């Protein structure tokens, strides 16, 4: 399983000399597994970086899995030009939107955003064959690739994802905060059962680490977390490696270095023995079959 990082920034894209090392594009990660169609996690502006490496191959096939429908995770979708051609086929997976009358489908939710006057065309204006599948807490099989989705704590319907292929595993939880949607401080150290399911023993955990402790105290309701919480998740679930993700748009490269230092200090304090890095555009992680992880019993999520 080859995991490539194309966008690491949260909330909105940024540019300039102070963000060159970690990048300024919003979330996008791709997964290659043998000759299978490409799997793309989120369609932030980083998906354009991916598109430039692909060009316009004939009969292009791919799956795009969206964790949620905030702008920073889907604004690049209509700019993914390998899929915007007549002989391409693209499957888009993701959550619907919750309304008073129930759940709106993924397609309907995307239609409400990608349309005039906010965008010059609708999804129907994209070339090729596009299919849309609304996900809840599900497991989807894409050839030899298994994708598990579970709802996680953020603002609005948000999925975390676990991807497995040929014995290798990745957990992708780019937006996750214990204080989301009005939860109090008593929740701050809780690793929810759904997150245990997603992350248990993975080779690589890509996890939100957007906020400093002072930011979290003020903006806990935004649904993001600190590096220390990301480390707690990694330790509680026996993740082998943690990649800090969703960097704050106001944070320069030196600031991200500081967040990485904070995470490594927390790891030393609580005894997390896996490796920790901060995600950077251009990162490539080769994940291969590994020995089964030690059994780690899930927490009991008494408070919701």
C-alpha cells in the first residue's frame, strides 16, 4: 500500500515562503495498491497537486472518499481533471447531510454546494461517469481494498476511515475533536469506541492535530484537537506510527515543528513507543504486511 500526501492544511489553503516545508494545500491523500484503481481520501485543494502528476490518462478509474463536506475537504473535486474527461469513471463516497427531515444523500449535499452562483457549473457539468454512494457506519470493498467508515466527533456528519489491503492498514481521521458539538471537559481524554475500531493496531494513523492547548480551550467546539490528544489516540489504539495532520492555516513551518515537539514530549510522558511525524506535502509512506498488533481492549464510551 503506497500512501501519498498531497494536502495537509486545515480550514483554508495558504501560500508563501513560511509554509514551504509542510505545504499549504487542504486535505488530500492517495492510496495505490498494485494495479487497482486509485483511492483518494478527501478532495481538498491538494487533489490538484495529485492531478498534475497523473495528467489525462485514457479510461481513468478512481474512487474518491470524502470524510465530510466542509469546503476544505471537497473544494478541489471539480478541479480533478483526470476524472473530468469523457472516458473516465469515478466513484465518490462520503456522508450525507443531516436535516430536520432526515439524511440528505451525498449527491444532494454536494449539489447544494457545487452550483451557481458559488460555482459556475453543477456536478452534471463534469465529463465522464460519476457515481455517488452515501456512507454511514459502513464497510466498503474496492477490489482487494477494504474501507471501514465510522462517525467521529467534528461539526456535522464526519467519517473517519480505516483502509486495509494485503495486510497493511491506514487510519485517516483528519478532523476530530473531543470537545465537538458542545461536549464538556470531562470528555477531553476519552477515545471513543468508533475511533478504537478505526485505529486498532494500524500501521499508520493520520490524525487531526490543529490546535494548541490555548486554541483548544477557546475553540473546542470547532471539533479539532491538540497534538497531545492525537498521541493519546495513537497509544490507546496501538497505532505504529502517527502523522500529525490538518495544520492550522495561521501556523508556519516553525510552528508545525513546535506542534511536533509537543507531540513527542507527550509520547515520552505517557509511554507511546510509535514514531511521530508531521504530515508534509510530498510525503510517501510504503505500508507492507506486518505482524498482528497486540490486543488492545476498546474503551467504554459512557458519555456521548
